C-alpha cells in the first residue's frame, strides 16, 4: 500500500492549490487528482447532491487504488466527510476554513471569511465559528461567481476584479486584520487580493496545514512512500482540462475523464 497514490478531489481546479502543498512536502508520493469541473461549483448545491458527488469521486479514487483521500473542497468536507469516513475503510483528510488561527491572532477583533454558500451554511462551519469567535466580529462573505470565473479561465478578468472589490470593501470598512480563504479555488486569487487589500491585512488559507495533516496521517497508518523514485502524478478533469493545465503552469498533462 505504501506506493499506492494519495487521492485528491475537488469540485474543479481549486484543489490543485492543496495538491501543490502536498507535493512540495511529500515529493515522492504518487498522486491522483480528480477535478469535477462539470459539476462546479459545489457551493450552491443542496447537501444531498454534494454528498452524491463526493461519494462518486471517492469510489473512483478507491477504484484507482488510492491509500488515502484528501477532500480538497471546503463544501464537500463540511457536508460529506463524516459520511465518507463512516462508509469507507480508508483515511480521509478534510479542509476547513482556518478560522481558529485568525481568531486567535486578530488585534482588531474583526476577521473576514470569504467562502461558498455551501460552506458558510454548514453545521461544521457554524460549530467551528461558535467555538473560536467569542468577542470577535466575523464578517462572512459568500464568494458567489468566483469559482465559475476561475473554472472558465477568467481568473484575471475585469469581472473578477469587480466581484472581489464588491466582496472585500465591507470587510475593509469593518477593520478586519485577517482574511480567511474558505475555498480551495481562492488561493489563486492571492495576487489580486494583495493588490486590493490594505497591507496590514493578512491572508490565511488551509493548504500548508492540510499537507502537514496528510503526512501525519500517512505516518500514523504506516503508509508513507519511502521509495525515492520519480512520482507518478495523474490529473483528471471532466471539463476544461486546459484551464487546470494552465493553473499548473502547463507542467503536467491533464487527462479528460468522463465521471
């Protein structure tokens, strides 16, 4: 099992931001990435549909021999990971908005969270927020429209800049000093966010923490790939594979797959 791949899935290309962190920390691990771009975004879908899609992705990765699965999607994690863990005998790593570090570090007692509707309305999100946000003003902003623009190759479009300005301005006025990115697509917005936000506002995403947790769980289960061979890395997309290839710097082939 040690040389079996780590499986990663997301509602499209966003989870490649997580894959990059995993690959940087564990360069010899074999990986398989599934981009369910055909069904992106998950954030505006009912919980039943999110669960159905998460099960479909999980079973495909298990068929391909994955030893561990990273649910590289905040919406899928908050709505489906409990069911996945209860029904499949394989370790799962989930993604949650990094509310805790932002809440613990804020000096202005105001933090912003940019996330999808599916994440912001989930029970898990509310539990985490309630646990750490006592005495802190939390500005929640649904990032409606961001994922479709990224999925269609319009990352640096005028439409994207207009959306980001609309979503960030209330947070800036509320004097936030931390912005939490609650969707794995959103790290690709970093260059634009740094331009639009005042310099004192720090941006937090979950990528590095997820990679460290993945390594920790691999060690606990004696699943670390100890070979020094060149890793076997596979990317699959069921829509617009060229968009994902461009986000990966065209260094990896993205294979079309109907799933």
